[in-house]
């Protein structure tokens, strides 16, 4: 497995985690719990954005990885 495919797999996994955290934040009954899930979801979104930038860099540096 190439580095680019591992990074993209990681990105995909993080997007799944983000969706799960968002669901938990909507379904939580306790306000404090809801807030923790929401904040964690926002943090995960920032990590996703950083990895998406890195994915773009990988694709520019190594065009053969584009679209993987």
C-alpha cells in the first residue's frame, strides 16, 4: 500500500468518525455530553481539513497518485 493510499484511507476513516461524532452529539440527552461530542466533531473536521491539504500536496508532488 502506498503512502498516498494510506493517507486517503486515513482521511476516509476520519470522515466516518466525524459522522459518528455528529450523530452522537445530536442524540445525546445530556447537554454537557452533547457539547463534548460537538467539540470533538469540530476538532476532527480541522484534522480532516489538514489531511485534505496534505493529500493535495501528495498529488501535486506525485501525479501518479492523483485520484487514488
